């Protein structure tokens, strides 16, 4: 069985969300991670910011950071769900280095 690895994910969402909608969206994805047996899940809103360039005709976006631990094979399943979400402009999943 594979060991769990810690990941950090940054998601850029469209600007249209208000605070309560943003929380609901983020926690629904956190529940999705939980269904994939992820653990140590933390969701951090990094706020609404101006983008350096237009992405899908958007000038501003909401940034969400999700930290979690999971086995590597679940990452593909989760990233596919993000790819098909029309509210997601970009996302990046990184392995955290252990110090």
C-alpha cells in the first residue's frame, strides 16, 4: 500500500463568488477529498486579487489554498473534477517537502 504524501493545492476561481458561496464551493471540494480518503485537510481563502494577465477574460480572481495528505493515485481523480469545473480558471497541486 502506498504511503500518504502531503500536498498543497492553489486554486484560482472566477471573481463572481461572494464570501458564503466561496466557502460552500471550497468545502464541497474538501468533502470530495475526504471521500477519496484524504486526511489533514485545511482550506484557506487567500482573497480576491488582480491577475497579471487575462485568464478566460477575467481580470480578477479568488484564490483558495487547500492543504491535505493523500495517496498519489487519488490526485488524478481529484484534478479531473477540477478540470471540468467551469468556475476554476487555474489550479496547481504540489507535493510539500518535508523539512
